C-alpha cells in the first residue's frame, strides 16, 4: 500500500460541492504538488489531510492507518502556510525549538536538533535574530524549519512562497526541493504557479472545479495534456478546433478528436524542424525572461516562442511560414 492513500474524498459546504471523488496514492519521500486555479479545492485537501476540516465522504490513510478519528495533533502532519506566523518576541532559535519544547525533550536534545535544522535551512548565523530583523524569504525558512524539526510523517505547504518576490521565490523553490530530498520527507505543496510546480515536483495533480483533471510527472503533464483545460493552463498551448487546424496544416488529423494543441516552442520558422506548415502575419511580440513570444494572425491566432537571440528573425506585419513536427500536434480528449 502507498504511504498516503486518499479514496473517494468528497467535501460539501451546504449545497456547494468543493471536492468530488478525489483519488490519490502518494509514496513515501515523494514531492507532490496540487496545482490549479483559485477555488479549485486544492487547499481543502490539505486541510482535510491535516485534520483541520472534516470530509463529507471518503477515506484518508497514512501508513495504512485511517485518519477519520485521529485528532490533528496526533496525525504527525506538519503544515506551513503563506503567512509565516512566527512568534515575534522569540528569536529564530526559540521559534524553531518551540515544537520540541512542547514535546518536553531535554535541553541537550533540543540544542542539537535546532542547530542541525538551522544548518539545513541555511540560517545558522541568524539563530539569535528576531523575526522583524529577517527578510520575507528568511522568515519563511524559519517557518519551514519549525515545521520540519518535529519530524512529521508528511509536510503540507499551502502556497508558502506566493507572497515573496520572483527572485527570492525561485531561490526558495530550489532550497525547498533540496531540503526535501536531503531529509527524504513526503511533501505536498499547493500552488497556482505552473512554473513552481514544474520546478519542484516528482508528480503533479492538476485540479479544476473540485476534481483531478490530470496527474503525472511534470514532463508528462507538460508534453501530453489530456484536455483543453490542461493545455490552456499549462504552458500557454495553442488550442485549435479540428476545422481550423485542418485549414492551416492541410493534413488529415486523427479521427475522434475535435480539439488539438501545439506548444508555442514547437513552432519554428525553419522548415527542417517540421513537416506541418502554418501561415501567419506577425502581429505582436513581447519578451518573457529570455524568451520572445510572438502572436501570429492567419486563419486564426497562434503564438510562437523563441529564445531571445532569435528575436531579429521576426518583423511585425510581415507574413511567415511556420512549421511544426507532426508528433507535436496533440489530440485533446
């Protein structure tokens, strides 16, 4: 049996259904991300796992034990929120040690464990500092250390990095993954940030309207979306109807599908990189990091992405032939 098993999980508030038939199996030491737009039910799953919210139906097992009648304090489940919730009158060291003191561990044990944890989160030099003296990223690492030091069976992270600026967030994403792998702990992250999910996860569960729309590795989710929702939510896919795409590519498409998707970076100006052609006039270009995203207008709108050094190849209001490899045209269910 998997380390964590969620079977037939439902949650309703009055007449409003928040979760419908959630099924998950999570292995020990996995980093799992629940990804989806606001209001899709991902944070509700975390709260039910932690015992902070009751399920309307369904079952949660951790190491084979049913959590139905287990109190939150006895579940050995840690949780880190977007707000750091640090004790302002305590030093970093005392904040991290708080949970161990509640467990009535000896001073020597607490001292050793706190030193080890502060080293793990790269905050040893801040042991005597107070929260107000720390940056947002440092405060979040203190919150993470405080949750990890009690050695929970699973750590739940509810959008812990969303309040941070982009540069600090990317650094902490790498730190979070590094800490998870070093400790071998099972983590479940909630986020609406696709790049964050792709950067840290072993597997992703993409949610929509209280249901799991698709699950798999980051590579599988990104390269093989199964529905129009996934294609639109992950990676800025171009989504075409069968009628529109057949006009553009002049090819017979697989039967039984009405929608198709093409990744913007799978579209090229070089015929050698594709055997399916698309014509369009370049209408708008803008930069996102080191990528130039150009919108074309032909029989419909479509977008192509290129690395920055190729920007000069595209001129606005000029017509181009673009090319796509046949295997990069993805049929959507």
